C-alpha cells in the first residue's frame, strides 16, 4: 500500500482456516481500496489456506486487480505445484508472482540439472 510516505507494504493472512482466507483477503482489499490505500499493496496468499485451488486464488487475484494491488504466492512445500498455480494465474493476472525460500528454490534448481 502506498501511504502518504510512499512505503510499499505486503499483507500476509496468518489466521489459518478459522476465518475463511478468501473472505478475509477480499474484505481487506475492499477496505484498503475504500480508504485509497490499495494501490501498490501486495497480498501474499498461502495456497494451503485455500479450500478451492485455483478458484479461491483467482477470486483473490480478481479483487486485487480491481483494487490496484498485486498478489504473491507464499513459499509452498510443493514448489512444482506452486509454480504451476502461478503460471495458471498469470494468464489472467500478470502481476501475480511467486516467492520461495532459498533452500527450496536451490533444491528445485539442482533437481532439474
């Protein structure tokens, strides 16, 4: 989010499944948008907190796109599945990107050599 001082912020939902992640992200994006703070915000989603992949992720990406925010997928245990999800989402939401823990990323690169 680009507040008055220009500091970009990434938001990560840590609530687990007690609060449905899709609802929490979409509500947050709507409120940030209403306050004029959504542009430049990055929402980090954790695929394991979503019940319906890729449907839930697409709904969050759609809300983020309308709000002017971006979406990043958090590191996942299954790197190949996470990259496949990012590839699918980027077909419609070009600002979606992955993150990966360096140890997982390096292991995945070594495995492909």
